[in-house]
């Protein structure tokens, strides 16, 4: 099939594009001349070119060449400061020259066999053929080096101006060849603020099931990038996944929320509420000194996924979702594990979901010191994220209620700060450590020591610091009630006895 003429680049635009590329990709010019001296083509490609036109800088540069991997190695060795061959099996050589990192790939195409999770790579011989196999037209532009001639055979610059995602060829063929492009469509929607053209949306819907051949790790990586986009990007990306039916395959708990009204009957559905909580969490991150936070954002999106399983109708006609936080935490753990998220991410997200209603267990002004201590201890290192999630979870349209909840949250955070200054809440320990408990009760290491430690910790949480004397008294009382006999006290030394008369 012949490659179409460049549809959007005239002489004036070529000149402007060359000037823009020269200022943004100067380190690549010298490398282009090196390849040319060896009789090979080299071009800046993909996201590197796209981002130049979007005004987004790059420290790493993506390039493509007609040279085979072994030929690339012969060209760059001696020129680059460092060369690595990690991706050479797939035609990619990495190198560094000064502060700039280059990734050069032989012209190629990738397709998935129907039964395989690994793409099959075939090397090509032309830049245009390489661009044709790219995911979207905005990523199918290139700048030939060293002359900086812009190649745009599929109208990527036009689509960049129109802020749309279109495939170079048939969307169905593109997504069949590489189903992960379905996830990339949502990721680029989130990152760039672009919309998919209708035919891309249809193909996403029709071929979502093909994602079953893609590894969970690759889907996880695309989802993570989507969730870490700026501004309203994550909400846009999730909406596309849900509307196109893709979330039914990769994150089915989220679209199921559309069937549920919330307990106040004031939201269109729990799905829209969850998107609002996600957006409000993102908006609150700077206030709490957080960078774009994957754990927080996942927890915000998934915090109510237990509601469909726990939905019940009360006698007065209201809807209730009792214990949905515990059910949701278990569901989130299962889903995130299936997507191969790191164990720490899984644990942190599920902790936040399990605790996200704790704030509402206490009325205004009813936070005792012991309740504050337990809240801080249970949240642990997730305390700041829990503050954000709790605030974000207020989506009521009742302004008076929203203001009341905000004041209550302010008060709780102030109490935590005050008690933290007095007692170092995050370091709360019982007044006696495990060694002291074993010594006082004459116990070896084991279950009873752990039980005694927890008992003293509960007292510490309830009453604050006890001191060793009172803690010992309380420990002995507990041991007596539990049928644990401490060793008899040793009699005082003879020298310490009073002299007989």
C-alpha cells in the first residue's frame, strides 16, 4: 500500500518545524551526521517529535534507523560515552552522550499472535513503513537527520492541532496487531487532553477483549501513567476506558459502580461520585505537599467498589452499604494483585480504602485523645493520604453540611498535630517493651508475650503514657486474670535486712 503524501506540511511549515526541532533536539544533529557518514538513515520519531510541537521538553530522545542492531553498535561505539544493549533483541540500542540519552531502534513492525502475550518483531527498511506501524498519527511524525526534514505522512500535525487521536491505518487492524494500543489511547487522552475519533472509540469497544493477550504488567504500566496525568487527565482517561467498555476487561469494579445510587440518593450514581473524589484528591495533593500520588489516586478511584456487593434497602426506603469499606479493601487487593502492582502499593491502597470511613465514626467534637491516637496508629504512614481522601470524599451538594465536615476535619488535623507534638503519636509504643514483659512475667518468647504487649498498647492508646510503675501494675493484673503466674519475687539480700536486736 503506498504511503500518502505529507498532507499538512508546506515549505513555510517545514522551515518553522526545522527551527523548532533544531532548538529542542540539537544533540541529535551530530549523531545524524555520524549515521549519514556510515551510509545509514536516522530520524527523530514518535513522542519526541510530538512533544516538540506541544512545547514539552525531552532529556531522552527516541530515534529510528535503517541500520540493523549490530550495525548500530559499530556506528555508536567510540562516539557515545556509554552504550547498553538491553533491548537489542527487539532492535533497540541505548546510549548516552554527555547529559543526553538516546534510544535508537531499527525500523520495525510488531504484531501479536492470537495466542501469545509477546509481540513478534520484524525489521523494516523504510521510515515511512516504520511510521505506519505506530499507534497514533500524532506519534507517527519524524524529523530526518541531520537535515531536520519533517515527515508526516499520516497527518499527525493536523491531528495535533485538532487534539484528536487517530490511527495511521485502520483502527481495527492497529488494535488487533497490538492490543495495548487500546490502553495507550486512554493514557494519551489523560496525558494530552485529546479525544479519540469515533472510529477509534468503536474499535476500542469491539477489540477490548484482545487485551487478554497482553501481560498484566504492561496494562498496569499504562494504567499507572494514566492515573498520574495532570489536572483532569485521570478522570478523562477513566471515563474513556469505561465508555469504551475497556474497563470491563481491565478494571471491571469501576463500571459496575454505575448501577448504584449512593446512600444519600443525591448523586447520579456511585461511579460519578468516585470520579469526583478522584478529581478532588488530585486537586488537594498540593495542599498536603504531595506530588502526583498513584496510591492516593487509586484509593480515591476504588474507595467505594465494595458498594455493589453490600447494597441493601432499609425499611424506610433508604439505601445502605454496610461494611463496604472492608469488602472494597478486599476487592481492591485482589484486583491490584491481578494487575501485578507492587506489594507496597497494594497494601497502602487497601489500608486507605479500609479506613476511609473512620473519620465519620465520630461526631463533631467527639474525638477523644484515645480515638485520635488509634486513628493515627491505624493510618500509620498513610495518615496524610487519609486526610486527603477523607476531605475528597465529601461531595455533598449541601453547602452547610460540607462546611461542617470541613470544620470537623480541620479540628481533627489540629488535634493530631497537638497530640503529635506532645506524645510523638507516630512512635507510640507500650510503656514496657517485649523484653521487660518476659522478665516481669517470667515468660519465654511466644503468643502470651504478644498478647501482653497488645494489652499494654491498648492501655497506652486509651490513657496516654502510663509510666513503668503503673504499666507493671496493670501487666500483673492482666496476667492474674489470664491465669499467668509471674515468678515469685526474690527475697532481699541478707545485707539489706534490718539488724536483729
